[in-house]
């Protein structure tokens, strides 16, 4: 726990900041999802802060104040923490993104496609569905933590950035989350000169339409706008958390898409999970201690060899791998460093 000004002054890297923030969170007895609900921003964003993958930017300061308050930081010390965050953000530091085999609690991004393993089959299904669905949005549905954001960002977007084998064109991706004012977010994201037939619109975390947007009229307008984009020739893909299925069914256009153009993100098979653990390590030339992979998988699936693990447990696996890699100095994954 970082309690004194001297302790704060000693924080110089994003990894040290992540450790200090995690100590705050754990002392408060809060999970990443608890904080996300309390502050009203995506768990993946907060997870990025606490894993060290991202340092909060200037625009995020109001949310950071809320996060610190939720973690029990006294008001008099909040500015000290913000000063530390600003200092770490300005520090040059090593450029680790390209070398980091595991992403922790943060979602994979399009630039992380080379590290995204285990969802190849589902990515192919989604790509085929999107290329064939010219009259309706495609909706990707899965439980919280099942990996929808990573599938959309590191699977779908890079795959459609190249022409299809059948001669279908490459698509330029536009990625957004609805936020409190979805129509405004959509208008800001769409380039005026975009060719709709060469454009892919990915709306991640569609559930924000029901959690962040307080206006029923804005919700209806947004659904009508994205439906019109499809009519104009644009491919549209929406990522929806499964527990908001009922809310989506209230909109006829979304209900029709869920009936005929739905892709489910279910549990990964054991072989897919093994690939997600082993392949990034091989790519980064990281040593895996014998027995580690089997122990990780057995813990996740409870000794079962099917696909019976909770799909929402994947963030726990990702966090465990990231922390084990970090504790191993970035070169080894060992049983001694395995984070439960």
C-alpha cells in the first residue's frame, strides 16, 4: 500500500503505478467490475489502468477522481495521486506494447492482432457472417468477460482489413462505444467522405445504450441511424452483453438481427485455451515451466475436458497470465509465480 508522499514520489513507471493502484483497490475490497459500476466507465478501460497497460489521460481525470475516492483515498490526497499519474504519463518509459504477450484485464486492440490466439475459428465464423450480412447489422452476443471486445477488435477488424478470398473488398473500420449520447458519438466517428460499401462500423459494448444513455428517444434514434447505415451499404457489427438481450429485443431492428444475424461468443474449448496460453509465449520466446499450462487449464475447467468453464472467467485467466509473466521478469512463466 502506498501511504506516504515519499512512497508516491518513488513511483516512476506505469508498472509501479499499476501496483500502487491495485493495492488501493484490494485494500478497499473492490473488483474491477465493482469500480466500473461505481464510476460508470467500461471495465476494460479501468482494467487497463490497473494492469499497467494504459495510463489515464487528461480527459479521464474526472473518472480517476471517482476511482480514487471509491478506493478510499482521502480528498486531500487525490491531487497527489493525480500528480503521480501525470508524471508517469509524461515519462518516456520503454515501449512494451509490441512485446507484451498477455494483456491482463485490458481487451485486445486491433494492433494486438498478432498476439490474439484461441479464437481463430470464431473469428472466421464472424468474418463470414459479416461479409454475407448486407441487409442487417450483425450482433455479437456473449456473457460479461467472454471476450467480445477482443474478438471484435483484434479478431474481426484486422481480418476485414484485407480482401476476402472470394474477392470481397477490404473494409476500413470505425470503432466506437455508445456512451451517454450515442448519436453524437456516431456522428463524430463517421468520416463525411467515407464510402459506406468499404466501411465497417463496430459498436462495442452496445449495452451502454441502456446503461449510460438516459434518453429513450436517443436510443431509438441511434438504432434507426445504424440501421440506415446498413441500408446504405455499410457493414455494421454490434457487440452486446448477454444480460441485455431483453432490452435489445424491444427494438424491432435489433430483434430481427438477433433472430437471423447473431454470433454467440461462448466458452473456449480446452485446445483454444491452451493456444491462448502457449502461442503468445512461443511468439515472445518465453519459457513455460513444465506443468504450468496444465495446471492453469485444470484450474479453469475444473478437470473437465469439454467447454464447461464459465466464459466470464477468461479475464481471471488473462490477469493471472499477465501477472505471472510480469513476476517472472518478462522471460519465464513459472509455477512459483503463478497468480491465482
